[in-house]
C-alpha cells in the first residue's frame, strides 16, 4: 500500500480524555450541592439533576433556589460590597490575579467538567473556553489596578445580579464576574439550570483565592430564580440569553433605576463573495456554525453566497460536512459533540422537520442527544428558518448577486449581533463591514473573542457591551449624587393679546414647519398671566410623520464628521446672531432673568459638540491577533428625546447637538411648560444648512407622547430628561424592539454645568461596532 493510499484510507482513532478527576471532584462534594452564599456552600435543599447530555448519566444533584435563598445571597452581597469597594483597585486586582492563576492551575479540571456538563467537544473547552476565562480575569485585574487613576469620578454600581446561559457556562461567568469585581461591585450569579457545575467549581476557586465572603454568590435553579434576582434589590442586571426573556427583563426592570445589559439572540449572516478564498471560507464556516454544535448566539447561521460561486461553494461545503466527526465530546478527535439537553435537541429537530427547503445532513449521527450538521437551501427570505434563531448545528443558505443586495439580505432580520464577510478584495470587505447592522463584524474569520474587544448587539440582539473599557463602564456610575427633579407647571392666565398671523407656531418636521395633525394648540402665558402665544399639541401621527422624515434623512449618518461639524457650527453662529431675541423670549416664558446666560451657554454647547463631531472616535483593541479589532463608534440611528423643562433652549440644544454630531437623526419634544423657544429655533435650523429630517421638533404633552415614542419600532433610542415621570413608561415601551433607553428616574441634572454635556451624551448617541481585520497568515 502506497503512502497516498494510507493517507486516503486511514481513519481517526479514539483519543479519549479521562473524566476521572472531574468525577472525583463531584464525589468529594457529595454529588449534591447547595448554593454558594456568603463564602460558603449551603446545605442542599430541594434538588434537581444535572446530567451528561452525551450519555444521560446523572452527574450531580443541585438545589433549586427559593426566594429566601435569593434574598440571603443579595443580603450577603450587599453587606460585602462597601468593604470590597473600599479595598481599592490594586487590592482587588490581587484577588482577580489569584483567580486567574487558579483557573490556569485547574484548567483541565474545568475543561473536562464543562464538557461533561454541557456536551461540547473537549478540544473547545480546553483550547478556547478555559484560556479565555483566565484571559478575562487577568485583563480585568489590570483594569482594577488602574481604575483610580484612569477612571476618576466613577464608582461601583453596587450589587449586580447576573444570569448566564448554558452554551458557554464558564466563559459567560467570566465575562460578567470579572469586570463587576474589578470595579468594586459584588455579584449574585445564576448559572443555567442545565449547566451549573463549573460555576460551583468556580465558587470553590473563589474560596481558594481568599476572596472575601459575600463578594461572589451563586444560586442555582430554573428560570424562576432568574425572575427572583431580577425583582430583588440589586443595582444592575446583566443577562445573556434569549430575546424573549430579555424583553421580559426589560419590562420587569422598567422604572426601577437598575442598570441593564442584555446580550441576546442572533441570526448572523456569513457573507461569501466570489473573490473569496473558498477553501478558507469553508473552514471558517465550519467554525462559525458547528462550533459548540451551533449553540452560539453569534453563530454564522445564515450563509449568503454570491450567485456565481454558489454551486461550487456548496459542493465544497457538503464535502467538508461529510468529514465532520460527531460523537463522544470527551474524545479529542471529535468535531461536534452533544446537544445540551434532549429538550433542546427535540426543538432543533422539530424546526428542521417543518422546513420546506432542500435539506442536506452529514454522515452517521450517534443515538441520543446528538444532531447532525445540517444545511438547508432553497428557502425564501421570509422563511421561519431564515428569520428565527435555531440555536443548533443548522445552517440555512441563500444567494445574492451584488454587494448592495448582500447587505440588504444580511440586514433582513430583527437581530443585529454579528456578521462575517469573506473576500480577498480589501475594498469589498471594508466597504461592506461598516454597512452591516451588527455589533461585531469579522472579516475573513469568525468567532473571534477577547477580553479587550467589546462584544454585543444591535436591534433585538440587545444592548450594552461586554469586554474592553466599553463593557467595564457598564459596571460603574458617576460618583456625583443627583438631586430630585422638581416638576415645573406652566403659568396660567386668561388675558389674551392679538397674535401676529405670520408668527403662528407650528411643528418642525422634515425640514419644514407643519401644522399638528390633531389641529389643537395650547396657550402659553407669562408669569403675569398674559398670553405670549400658542404652541401646537403633537399627537402620535405627528410622531409617525417625524419618524418617516428622520428615516428619509439616513444620508446624514454617512456624511463626514467634518461636514456635520460645519453644520453645527453654523447653527451656533446663527443662534448667536439672534441671542437678544431668544433671551427675551426665555425670560418672558420662565419669569426669570437668566435668558441671556442660557443662550450664551447654548451657543457654547453647539460649538462644543461641533468640536467633538470628528474627535469622538473608536480605538484599536489590543487583542492577540495578527491584525486589528477596531472598536468603532457608529450612530444609533433615529433618537427620540424629551427635553428638560427648566431650560427651554439649552435643554433642546443639549439633546440635539450630541445626537446629530454623531450622525443620528433626532425627534425632540420641547420643554412642556416653555415650548416657544423651540418654535423660534426652527428658523435657526432653516437657515443653517441642516438637511430636512435630521432634526424634527414637536411640542405638546410629554406624558401623552411618551408611549408612542417608546414603542415605535423605527426609533433606535429614546432619551428622557422630562419633568414628567416618564421613566417607567419609556423603559417598558422600549422592550418592544429592545431600543436603548436613557431616562432620568426623576433626578435632576445641572444643565448649565459639566453634567449637562460631555462623554455620557456622546456614548448614548453611539453604538460600538467591533470589526476584526486579520492582516494575514
């Protein structure tokens, strides 16, 4: 037999990893676990079984948490938090370093236990998950060390409730626990019901590292436990999981003041252009969709391949699929392991069975909780399998002709988590990547992660970032203590004055002054009760018209930052030219004598954001890659805002300027008691080269307009600094399309001072898009 024949005929032999050490650890713990609260394991209570999905073998019995258990964990975390924060960043860093070293020392134990509990191949647990866990603790130990010098004015949030999924049990724990501890928070973490064992091993590691009692608390159980944590007295909820559950958490926390990070589902496109290296693209696709059995939120589950190469690419892909090895996850030669639980396996099978496309599946699949790698083609873009997350080893495929069609098809989903672009033409790759509605874009690669690079989604894939300084700040808050907001009532009166016909106040929509749809207006009186003018009352149809105008002004987002800056400078110049007129209007409306100062500050603020327009940019994340991970700043899209009441001009400018400076289009509802400064401001916008639809201004009742603004599916973010208590209404309504909500919780802000401008506004006006660009081999 020739050497060639030997290579073509030989098969992989088994290379099993021994589970002995992991099983011994479980036995040493009694195979029964309570919770980890206040630095110790509690006695087991009512238990449920944790099974090895590959064999069905019971690994351990875990305790179903009760409300009393959750309350005890939150109390322990609360009692420990102040001391942990006062310990200081350098001291906290030592603890995180110790955890990282212990993870490395026990790396094999963690990897084997993860594979036993989850069903993923040991090669993935050993070579990807556990090293990344250690990397996250080392990286965030460095952030703890530097916090006091590099993050002045920031402090810990307090107690963080963290709820993690079953697909990356240990890695998701590290993503959340490491930054929280680094910034001085304490945590109450709930691992997934199906995969809790490595979290309990991590608790043991925390004891070995000498972590103070109560800093990390772990409670186990089903989704009801997550609901208890969400409803408890924590300061932040960090959740990774399904979009459906994320939406419920957004609704449950509405108006509570709890910080919220949601990393949710995805239906990520994998785009292959005709000039791509097809063999490399096939290997990248194997990693994109069959890594962890496709049980990955950012899995490249939608293959979009250019029409001219589709037949050849599919042939190569099918040949590669036939060589994938499915079986015992502890075998180091296995490519695809077990599905996490029979319930999930049956769900995948049912979704595929309901498909009307052409189905191709790889070779023999073991009996039990396994599912073969699957390719489905011939589906329409609206097909359920093209739109819904399957969360299994199932790839759906479609073709495109032109780059613009590829972007259109890629964005034809409610999700926006990740995307992969494959092309050997740098112009094609770098043209397409920024256009995709995705929080992470990999160029000629897939599933690249690092602690230094932010990860997170857009649209119904959630909001917030994990990793890098962007994820770190989500575990901090401004150390300044806000004051309670005092609502301002409009002045009453019944003394009328003749109103000039040519100064009839209207709404400002699409670059034009427009009468309100409802045809109603209200009187605006001065402090003495004399009528100043009439302000129109906008309704939901006016919001609809404003949104339509804003969507039509999308070119503003692609305009250069320099050009946007020039327009904002021009607005400032034109406002300055009419300073006396605006000051008089403000003084008469408010009954104060601060109009001149407010106008001066408004002009200054416009110039400030014009200056920021081309300076608030991204960074290159220092990741272990021969290439770059660009953390780019991109506009949110359409932002709705409710302006503060007390400063009728400055409040409007303070919301408008950062939004449009970053390339967004804005729909702003002016100060409710003092709206006429905004109606005068239309004329400034009309003479300042602001494209129609970039700024839209409405007047009327904040409380009546808030539900429509918050629930509108074509608005990407809503800000509220209103004197009305809108926070609960807006956050609850935002759950519909999981838009970002920035609300004041009835707390005041110093609009004349530093608190009224700066990075907080710029960060709220942008999304972080991470683009991974490898330089080559």
